[in-house]
C-alpha cells in the first residue's frame, strides 16, 4: 500500500494512508498487523484522519517496507485480527459525552428561557418514569431519589438546579456504562478462544492441521477432554458436552447426530465428528462477553453485602430529606440530601474493582471466572496440588523406552505415540514429542481409541488389543502378563522415573520411562504460600509411594497421598470442607476434574486438559507456578480494596448529606461532588492492585 510520510524523527514515523478516513475495522486491521512485528515497539492508528504513528527499533527502510507491504485485502491479516478491539466502543461513548456537553451548554446560548424550561420539564419525565418503575417492582432505589429531587426542583421553580442535576446524572450514567463495558470487553478479548490445531477428516483419514486453515463445511473430530474449536453440527458420534461457559448449564448435555455444538464447550465423555458452520466472527466474542457478565453474578460476599446495604440505605436517605424539609421548610436543603446516595457509588465501584482485578490477573497469565473465586482464594487455608504437570514440570519428557518383546524401542514408541496423540495429557504429549524428535511417523494404525480416565487408553493394532497406561490399569484391570524371560528386566526398572506401560494381546511390550522432574520454583512457591497464610499444603498423586515421597520432600510438603484415584482427591476436599476449611485445588488433567469441581476454587494449569480448564474456576499459565502466589496476593489486595471502597463511600457521602442539611452545599454542588467522587472512585478501582 502507498503511504505518505507526514512527519518523522529518530525512530518515529507519522504516515498517512491514501484514504479520507478509516473504518474501525480497517484501523484494527492496520494496528494488529503492525503490532505483529517485533521491530515495531508502539503503534497508534487514527481512524478519522487515516494516519498512523509508529515507533520502531529497526532500520528506517525496514519500517517502511513493513508499512508498504500491508493490504486490507490480505486474508491472513483479516483472519488473524480479532473482530472486537474496543475502538468502536470507545468512540461511541466519547461521542455521547461530547454531544451531552455541547447540548447542555449550547442550548443556554441559543434557546430562550421559556423554551429551555419546557425542555427541562420534558426531560424530567424520563427520570420520573425510571423512579416509578423501581417503585412498581416494590423497590425503593436510587432512581426514585433522582426522580423526587428533579421533580421537586422543577415544582419549586429551580430550573437551573434541575438542569444541572440531570446533566450530571447523564454524564455519570454514561461514564459508568462505558467503564463497565470497556472492562468486560477488554477481559473478553483476553479470554477469546485460541485453538491452534484440530483433527480434520479427509478421504485419507484424520489429519492434524492448523485451526486457521479450517473452512465452513469441513469435518473435524473432537475427542473426550478436548475443547470444541468451532460452532458446528454433529455428523457422527455421541457425546456429553459441558456447555457451562456458554449456556450456564451445570450438567453435561448429550449430543448426537444433527444437533448443534458451540465453540468453547468441552467434551466430557465420548467422541464427535462435527461439520463446521462458523470458523470466526463476533459470535464467539459475544458468547464470552455473556459468560463474563454471567460470572459477575458470582459476586463475592463482600460485594453482595455492599450492594444489599446500598439498597437498604435509599429509604433512609429519602426519610432524611423529608425530615429536613419538615424541620427547615427549605426545599434546597431537602433536595441537596436527595442528590446524594450510597447506592450509585457502591454498585459501580464494587463490580469495577472485581473486573479490574480479573483483568489484571490476565497480565500474569491468570484467568478468573468470577469475583467469588478471588474471595475464595483470599480466604483459603488449604491448597491441594496434583503432582504431574503441576508441582512437576508441565512438559515431562521421555527418558527412554525399554522393550519387553522382539520389537525395537523405536517401533514401540511409534505405536505408543499413535495412541497417545489423540488425548490431552502432559505425559501423552511427551510420548508424541519424543516420536517426532526421532522422526518416527505414526500415521493412524489403530481402531477407535478409548480413553479411560486416570488409567490409560485402549484400542486395537493389527487386530490385537493394545493398552497403554498406569500399572493399575495395565496389570490389574487388563490383567496383562510379563514375559518370563523379561521378568528380571521388569524388576530392575529405575524407580526415579514415572512408568508408562504399553501392552498388546495381553502381554507387556514396553515400559516408557517418563522424566518428570520437579519444577525449580515448586519449593519456593510452597514456602511462600505457607507464609501467605495457607495452613495446609497437600500433594495428591496417582504415582507410587516412593515417587510421591521424594517429590513431597523436595517441595517441602509434609502432607501427601500416593496412588490415589480421581474420587479420592474429591473425597479429601469434601471432608476438608466439612471440617470448615476453605480449599483450593490445583491440577491439570482429566482425572483432576472431580476435585477441581469440589473445591471452593479450582485452579487448572493452562497446558492441561481442556475439560480441566472448563470445570476450573481459575486457569493459570503453565510456565511458572509463581502465578498461584500472585493470585493469592491479588485476591487479598482486592478484598482490602473492596473494604476501603465501602468505608470511603459511606463516609464521604454521609459528609455530603450532613453539609446539605446544614445548607452549606447547594443541590447542584452536592450532585457534582457525589457523581464526581463516584467516577473518581470507579477510576481508582481500575488501577493495578500489584504495583
């Protein structure tokens, strides 16, 4: 694209595109394109002037090359750019505020007094209707206070006060709505789906491809524990789908051929082949916005307490105004009292504080689904860790493969990878990645694979039943035998590694040694969590006693449980809660799902199974376990902020009421200070908690 350089200095360019102005979408495309280059450090696109300002750290020629290579028609750019950037939202509310200011002061210069008074009377009707609606619902809320105050001012001929109050209320409402929507939209963009690869059904079988290459009409396979990547219609299979994030349904829903499924939901059980009906667009974003707004209903008890108090205080404000008029017979003083209420500030500052904290958490790789979960983390005294992928590294590796048959180690690894690649688990990924590292092709060579939670996978290879999984699954459930000539080799398997057993036709074929070293930060994280008030730090794992004891000792954990099943983890949490403890569970696998659901707050590792992330209340980045320490600090600071807001709002507004009764503050000033303090506190509530 041709560009015109309007201004430049060292490492900064202001350029103009050959257009009169840019649409919001075009501005988003250009900004998203430019920020995708590491050489570009800062970008600002002005849609009204079709200008762009960039700061760069490369040669000038390279910066110009990046700019000139841009095209609005580039399908790759269009596909990768989020549908919703917030640019249009900000422009809409900015224009609304400017229009309100211009109209308010412009009419004083243009319209005669008689016309302005008629106009103020007409505007009063809107506030009266709002007040009557709340009264009709059996509530005495702030809308009723506003209606009475404005009506009283009009009836007593104080049109200036009525006009000022309505203007300030309008600005306050617009700012509150803008702040709330911006917070929700920013968070929604951070939580938008990010599915990298999918299994596409082709004439040659299943092929794993980039999700961005899937088109409407393609058929995609989704297996148990995985997220459904696109909106679609089931063409084959039967499964139970967890739709809580999109529909709010707590129980999994049965899906069969012909039924619709939604992007972002997760298969709890079964397998589906779906025909894709929507690959991109605002549909997903809207669903995520809805999910976040629903999550705001999951308020902390402090939020709920503040809002209940706000509503309860409205009748007292009304009574104080009436009493002021009866005693002083001064309508100005009475209206000044009505201009101040606790409800507006409490109902704005509290949810904004929570939304801001949730948004701040995303900066640290933490996704939180509701305020009550932050409160649960702040109040928790017990934290339970799964071992594999949690206290140990999120990406375990294959140390070696030991053969117990005539087949080579590489061939056995290839077969194991063929089974494991379909299922979401850190150990499964380790097997697949080792096969890829060795260049072992593992095309589909088995029948339909069945995943048995917390145990392993069963299928058929070359007509023989093949199983891969834990000792309990392979030797106890499947009754696999060890070839006699290899018994000594089996007895000498090194204990310092986790063991993944692979068998065919009832006989052990291989043991894959998984190197699952503890995260280097685990011990420090455990120590910090204890210092932050956790009285019980617990580790639970399906591994052997020897392995569990070694990891627990290294991490500084005194209470641990080995060889546990999913129901054992959930059972422990239920017993702890029955004892009055507040419990957090941290896990990453399908087998952790019952415990994540049972805890007061379930924390899933982002690289774990999608079903774990779906059920969990909080998701953290797998890169560093310190996110849990940050989460605890953030939650504690949020609770302090909520308490501070509560006391500040009650104290400041009580002072305004007192000054109004004393006749020191006129109604317009009371309204200005009240609305100004509400907006200021809302803006303060959006500032970072962790500095």
